[in-house]
């Protein structure tokens, strides 16, 4: 993949996190650091790379407390290692950083400020988020985001925000998603685009000033959710973005995939081929058509794409198959299609029509003992809820937690 990307000669690259492999029962501090060193050394071959922190970038995974917890709980070793690795991938020093995996930096010789923030603070499986009382602003990161965006607005800069988990994804806790979306709306005139990962699927996500009347006119920001290098949701893929050199708006993007069926042996590298161009796929479908390569794909453009999906099921089905690069495409019609289109219009998670997605709720009894009630017993989530419940009551130690997870994945 690195060779395929390098051959296209990008000006710089974005990497949205989750470096270690997902065999989480084997993850420890040593393996995470080894993954960091290997991955970021390889990414360095691409030149300048701006990275974000993912929920797998620590051990145990997902657990990223704020500075309100004892230092012994904090994976500062991961933050420090990432800060060191990231500093080797950028030119110059960040203009602003936080202690916990966020930074702001001006791209050299440009008017573009890139803000990378720690989205895992707001992740539903970051169980530190459920401490009582729940924190309004873990590590004061929202306050920091506002200050960086205000600085950009004052200086007349354009902004790219990058993070691992999309703001409107079902994995983002609703309150935090709402706070983030309010911030994005306030500074939408400065924000040229947002870039996310996490889902392993090919998506986009629109923010609006008014979610009760989601229209092309009320669309204010667009988040690009890139497919994954790993093939668990379809062929490995990456995107190449065409960018306006003045406004830093996205003019088009092209997805490249690995043709894993073309290799005759595991030692033969796959061929990387163009899968589709966003403007070629959707621009001609709009009224009026948007096919000029120098015209921005605005939030309004993407809303009109979703409106076309509502009118013409073939447009929706084409998009639906692209989400997994035509791999294992499940049937999605009627209410399913309606909800998927709604989720594309869900920059604020409470309006994405997918529900909170959390398979369990954590409640607290009056005697102070934590309990877990499993509401939706779906495979891994149900077992995980039981294990976490035990951990909350100190009935399951960390070693048993690892064994339980290993058994779960052996059954899968």
C-alpha cells in the first residue's frame, strides 16, 4: 500500500489512527509500542503525515481517561510515544498541543491549520467516560478545540479537523457528539473539511444548522470517513483527495483498492486499481450537474447526493455496495435504506437514526454497587458487558478479562 500511495505522489497524507492489530487479547504495552514504531516508520516514506489517535492505540484498548483520574490509570506512555513518532512525520512543531493525544499545526507555507483531536474521550467503550459525575469536557479538550478554531478564524486560516471516530457515529456518546457538532457549526466558515476513520467502511457525514429540517441550504460541514487498510470490511483501500490550493476545500476524491483476487500466491503483492471517483460517481446525477474538476464538493453537494438516493434506489444501492468495496453486500431496502441515508445526514449522533448503538447500560444501585443490565445480547457485546460488569464490581481481575476475550474470539 505504501508503494501504491507513494506512486501517486501526494503532497501530504492523513492517517486516522488504530495502529495495533485488533487481536486485543494479545495486546500489551510492548506490542503497542512495537506497532507504533513499525507503522510510523513506514508512513514516514510518504513524507509529511498528519495522524490522529485511535481507540486501539493503548493497552488495554479503548481506555483513555482524562486527567481527573490517578496517573497510574493514564496511558501516558502511549501519548508520549505517539508525540515522538508524529513529530518525525511533520515539518516544524505544533503550534498547540495537549497532554492527551491532540495537537494543532500549520501546514508549511500555507494558510491551512490542521487540528487533530482525541475522539476516544467520547467513545462509548471508553469506560472512563461513565465515571460519576460524567465530565462535561474531559481534559478540557472541547475548550482547547474552541480556542484553536477561534485562533484560525481570527487569522483568516482554513481548518481541517482530523480524528479517529466520526462525530456522528453511533460509537460517539450523544452529549459529546452534540457539543462537537455545535462547535463545528459555529466555526463552519473556517472548517474546510473533517476526516475520520474507525468504521473501516467508505462513508461521509453531513452536519446541519437545523436537524429537524435537513436541507441543502442548512448543510454546514462535511466529514469524510475513509475505508480501511485492513480487509475485514472489503478490499484494503485508501483515498486520494483533490484539494483547492487556496480554500483547501475538497474538489474530488478517488478510492483505490487492492485487487486481492488477482494474486496467485501470498508472496505476490496485489495490484492497486482505481475503484471510483466521488465526482464521477455522483456529480452528474445532480441538478444541475457538478462535474467541473475545479468546483468544490460542498456540504450542500453531499446533501443533494443523499436526496438523489431517496429519489432513485439504484443510486443508493450503488453507494451501499461501495461502502464495503462490493464485498459481502447485504440487502438494504425500505427502512434500512431510509436509516442509512439518515445516518449520512447525522453529524450529530442523536439524529443519525441508527440509535445509540450501545448494547448495554451501566446503572448504579443505591448501595453503591455497579451493575450491568444487558439490553441487546449481541455476541461479543453481550459477553463484554458481563465482563465489564464484573470488573466494575472487582469480581473479575484483568488476567481473567484477557482469558474471557480470548475465548470469545476463538468462538467467533
